């Protein structure tokens, strides 16, 4: 649990959801937008510049 705060998902979870959307012909824009909102909310909490983090999550998946 994240204690009621919005936080970005683990990369494996995000990409699993994203692949499920693609496999079922669903629009991935909603998943991508949610990821951006999570990173933006997290950046506001940590007083940083928002970053959607998609590239970072992708590199973590490919390295892990």
C-alpha cells in the first residue's frame, strides 16, 4: 500500500497492464495518462519537476 498517496506503479505492473490493454485492442492512452499523473503527483510531493517516467520504467524492465 502507498498510505493514501498517489505513487507510480512498479514497472512490471505498469507494462503488464499496458500489454493487457494492447492485447484486447483497448486505447492505451488512459494507462499512459494515469502513469503521467502518478509521476506528476509524486513529483509535487517531493517538490521536483514532473516526469512521466515511461522511459525510466522501460529501462528498469529491460535491465531487470
